[in-house]
């Protein structure tokens, strides 16, 4: 395809090949009819049980803490402790590398 000086396209566009949906073959349908077996290890089972126990569920955030931080930012009294943030990042990185 070319663009001449008049700004018009010259050339032809070919049809772009698209894959047509295929019906499953007999070998694929026979493989799909066998039963699948899924096993969950004990850790996953325990985590699932903990997640479903209402007594262990905690709110995803502390609304009171969020509100106090918002007001501290609004009145200019919010301070950032860079050392604490850096220590937390280093600790997280060490856990990832050692885990």
C-alpha cells in the first residue's frame, strides 16, 4: 500500500485470514468425556476454612484510621516516616528472597 502526494491510498487490501470456529473432532470429544480429577492440598483446604470462618474475618481496612489520616493530610499535620517505610520494604524483599 502506498500513499501518493494527493493523500489518497493506492493499492489493494487483501482479506485478512481469520480462523473459523471448528467443530470438535471425534478424538477431542472422546478425551473430554473422561472424568477429570482435581485435588487440593491440605494448606489450601486450611486457608479456605479460615477464609470462610466469620470469626477470623477482619475488615479489609480500618475506616477510623483512614479518616484520621485524611484529616491529618487536610490540616497539614501528616508526616511520613521514610525510615519505617524503607525498613518495611527491605523486610518484604528479604521475605520474598528467603521464602
